[in-house]
């Protein structure tokens, strides 16, 4: 199987060891359509908004993209594996709430709360994967159930423990400054302020791309998303692969949750609802197929970048931000159509 598209050559060989033309390689990239779209959006807002090309503005765009991209990367891997996670948005909030409330109630170093949050968030991801593989129910149903449970627990536990819908401040607790440096600091690069989330985002894209393109696990992900029965028949550990993918989403939620907490100190228990759709949109715009077995981590990053450029470009152009969802929906449709056209052209060159 190809680690790029999850397809085989007609003679049963591996596409990675066959000689192909540069055009065919280019057209075979899942993220090609999203890259073309990103360039078009960049040029559009560069012409429509004079402030868009300022160094400070580009830093703002990258920050907006990174907050989505941190989650879009593992969500894309999960979609390549043929599954969804509708609990991803509220899981980010759950991760932040666990860190904050555990640290405050236990009067512990905030790093203890961060560690407990990591373990609990990974357990939630493992639960999603375990329930999926044991019950064989659609991931839509499993993760919708988790979404509803987490939404209720976030609100219920926060009110029970803190008496309000938001957490108490932990800014004066031991370990907060160092944790903020790791999850919510700002770096100055070339005169521009760069949020640490951009570093996390790029690191996750690099690791995810390495997994997909250079490891056996990457081939397993494409195989499971392409045809899990066939994958199981040739010895692919389907259940472990899917559980691992859900735990990957949980890890992304933990990183995003810690950024949320250490950026604002307090967390509102109702946040995160609806963000799971944005993560899925970013992955689809980046070239992931709804049916699984096709996509890339780089594509999800480009999809997140498109989100960042559009959300901030509208502001820089001084347009009514109410139109943002319209542009997001239009980008989703256009990117999907463009990706489908690119795939047809790629197949025609074979």
C-alpha cells in the first residue's frame, strides 16, 4: 500500500518504489487542492486588506490556524483511518477543566494537574476506541454519546466543585509560570510575535507525516481506512490501530486544553461545543476523504491555515464577521470539488 494515498498499483507493487513522472507525483498528493485554495485565499486577502501582509497580521493568522491545526492533525489521521470523533471539541475543554480543578482542589503544583489531565484525556480517547471496536457501532454514535456525556460532566462537575460555570484562578500557584511557558508563551522571531502553539502545531504535523509516510503504523492507518476487513485478513491490528488513533486525538485535545487554560487562567465549562466540526472541516479541506483511506497531515495543516486566513482576513478587510461561516462553507465545498478533480486527473495520468 502507498503511504500517500493508500492505493496499490495494478501489478501489485508498491507505488513508492516505482518511477513516476513529477506531474503524476504532484497530482497524487492529497493536499494539492487545498494548497491551490490557500494560495488563492492568500492573494485575495492580500489585495482586499492592506494590513493582511503585515508581519504582526501574519503572526495573528498563524496563531488562529495553530489553535485549529493542533486538533486537525490527529483528526485527519483518524479520518484517514475511516472514523470520526464528535467529542473532540468538548474534550479540549474537559482537559483544561481537569488540570485547573485538580490543581486548585488538591493545592498541588499545577504540573500535577497537567499530568492528571493527560492521563484522563488519554483514557477518554481509549474509551472511544474501545467502545468502537467492541460494539462495532458507527463512530458517529459512539463519539456523539461521549460528546453529550462530556458536555454534561463539564458543566456538572464545575458547578459541583467550584459552585459556578467557570474554574477558579490558579495563576498564583506553584508551577503556573513554567506551564504557561510551555503551553501559552509568546516567542519573538524576526520582529514578529509567534505563539508557542505554532511550534506545537508544526511539531505535530512533522510527527504525523513521519508516522504516515515512514512507519508500519502509517500503512496500517491507510489500510484500516481503505478496507478494514481486508486489512484484518492480512494481519493488520485493526482494533489497536483505531484505539491508538482515538488516543492521538485525545493527546491533541490535551495540548489544546492546556493552552486554553494557561492563556486565560480560568476556563468556562461550556466552551468547545461545535469546534469538532471545524476540525473535521479543516481535515476535509486538506484532502481527507470522508470514507477514509486517503489524506495527509500536511493537508490538514493547510486546511487549518485556510481557516486562519479566512477568519482573520475578514477582520483585516473590515467586513462583517457574520459572513465568516458562509466563506467557511464555500471553502469546504470548493475544496472538496477541487480535491475530487485532482484525484480524477491523478488517476487519468496512471
